[in-house]
C-alpha cells in the first residue's frame, strides 16, 4: 500500500502556501478546536474565545479501497448487533455481574439501570450513535497476504469527531482542487480517490429522527420540545459538537441546548404526574421551560465525570425520565470491553446467538472476520491462557491490556503489561477488570501532521472509524413500574451507516485519540 513517492515532496514555498491554505480554510469552516491551556495559558484566554486549527494531516492517507468498502458495508449489521445486546437484558446482566465486584464504575452504571428497572422504564425507544474502529492488518505469516480490517473497539457513547470528519474530507478535497498541492500529487489524489463523507448530515438526521419519534409533548402544559447535549466544560472539541447542534437548529428547526454534566440537577427536573417528562430550564431564558425529547451524551463516559454522589443522582434523573437517551444506560454498558471480549474470544457462540434471528444473520461471518483474539483474565481456560501470555515478557509484546474505559490513554501495551500486572499483586478482582487483546500491527505509511502550529513528519499508522445510526424499540413495554403490552414489541426502526473518520498518529504512538492528545484527523485516499 505504501509507495516511496507518497506523500509528494513539497518545496519550502509550496509548504508555506499549503500550511496557510490549511489554516485559513480550517478556521473559516470550523475545522477547529479550543487551544489547550498548555498552548494558551488561561490568563491569555479567560473568555475561552480563541480557536486553532484542529490537528490534521497535510495529505489524505493511503487506504485500501476494498477494506474501506467492507468496513462501511458491515456497519448496519454491527448496529443491529449492539441494539440486540442492549435489548437482551438477561445476557447483558450475566456479563455485567462478572464485572460488578471488580469495576466500581461499571457497578454504579448497572445500579442506575436497576433503580430505573425497579420503578419501571417509561421510554421504550433508544438511539445509538455508534462508531466501529478498525486498523488494517496483514498476516505476517502469509506471503502476499491481502490487507484486511480488524476491529479495535466499538464505541456506544460519545462517539466523537462526526462533525470534524466531514470537514477534514472537504479540506483535502479543497486542497486538491486548488494549487495548494504540488502537481506530483495528481498521481495518487483525485476526486475518484477521495470519498465524500456525509457524517455530519447523517448523524444529525439520526438525532432529528429520534426527536420526531418522541412525538408530541407529554406534558399537561404542552411544552415546546428540545434536544439536550450533555457536555463537559471546558470542552476543547466543542466545534465538533457544534457542527451537529447547529445543523439540528438550522436544518431541522429543533431547539438544541448544551448542558454541562455538572449542572444537570440545577437546570432539569422531572414531572410528578407519573409520565416523568424531563423539564429543562435554560439559565439564559428566564421563565421559559422546555420538554426534553432526546438526551445526547457527549459526557458521562468516564469516572472523572462523576466526582460525587450528586453526579450519579444526575445520571439517574436523566435515565428514569421519558426522554429518549443516546445512549441509554444499557447501551452504554453494551460498549464495555468485556462485551467485546465475550463476542471475540475464539470459539464464542454469542455473535451467532445474538444475530441469527435478525435481518443481519447473513453478515455473521463477515463480522467475525473483523475480530482479533480477545481474552479475559480470569480462572476460565481462556483466562488462564491469557494470563500466561500477559505475564511473559516475550509473548506480551503481541498484546494490549484494556480496562473497561472509553477515551484515550487507558491501555497498557506490550512489554509494559507484565510489570503492570505485577503491580496489581495477587488481587484477582483487579486482574478481571481488564481484557487482553491481540495487538493489531498495521503497515506504516508516511505523512505529515500539523498540530498546534508545528509539523511532525514521519511514519504513521491510521485507524478507520465507521459511524452508525440505529433507533430501536426495546419492547419491554413498561410504564409506572408495570408491564404493559402495547402490541409493538422490540426491534430496529431505523438503521444506517453514517459516514467515517480516519485518525492518524505517529507509528511510535500507542494511542490514537485526537481529543486525548494523540494523533490527528485525516481522510482516506483510496488505492
């Protein structure tokens, strides 16, 4: 896939013009982030009004066309798989109960579900905005092996960069259409090799459809409806989120508000009429209240978002409300690494069991082909085998140790694994809080990353994320704590692949999260 002539060489004047074009286009079109306090001290930006170009690659990175097509083709089946997991409370309960004793965060999330289940869910619809992340893999044991995709993880909460991924694809297409790239770039870059990316439009449409599915106001006061984005403050990746919320308002006319997680209890309440309508009181609109149709979580995925008992009370308040959640607490839990491990452990029957009775049954083997070996660290035969692999300095080089966490910076790689496990001591509960995953070793490419005004050139590797939107009915039919047969049952109502994201990092970097301080947003140049 890599070629010695790519990316094309740029003379000093050409490079200066290219950087100027990237900066100007990015700020003009919102391909931007808030600068970190390491770059711009708080005293120099007290109003948080400054923005800089998001970390980007100068050129689109080469990516196998067949792998790109396959990743997009199977996304609807992946959507249906995780909707099925979220609906299958008993199976998910079996998985989660193995983690409750070893992972306090998972235990508290599950407790929120149990509290709501005891009272009874009043909202039967769930929205998933998913992202399945892959790396290219070539079997080193097979001569002339074709590249394939192997799944890194499946994200069910706060799947970010759907707003910026469209823009970086547009940026690279714009640069190709002008004189910003040297003439030699035409050997690889063309309109045919740069796929259109409509992730912003597709994700926004999903949020709007869920809002519509909520129906009319359930309040006796017939309140106006709104969508609520639950966010962190400060948020460096705010422009990615604004791309979606602004489109909801300008394209669909849906009032959309950003609410910091820490202020949920201050500005929301639940109606006392049994319908559990979620009421939002915007602090900037005195004497004005809205009924929340949809809660979109861009926060709440990390233990750091729950510093106190009131933080958990806030999550419970949202979950027990009548608003549609994206994601629901069960969908959030479905995205845990333990679920991924249960699906991907060699010989596991769960994938077949979950998908065999769905419209995606014919995609089972294609999904299975994206799995790399993942093991538990427990007393099962698979777990004992994994412990042997993880504690050996030589064999551990081929693995990554993952906790049940979203966001970058949480994983332990290769030869660092034995020492990390040794520091856990003999506490088997702590060991069981992790999974061991076979390390994917993608082929290296060359590119240049532009981050915080500086250029970093060299060998890079890429990670392709494919977005999916899925709206489903859980079919539990509960209201007011009682089982209700509404005759509708459970099942998928809307399901589509929703665009893509390419993130690129230096080949020496073990993490790839752009917002976490690693890597850059990129777009594929198909070959």
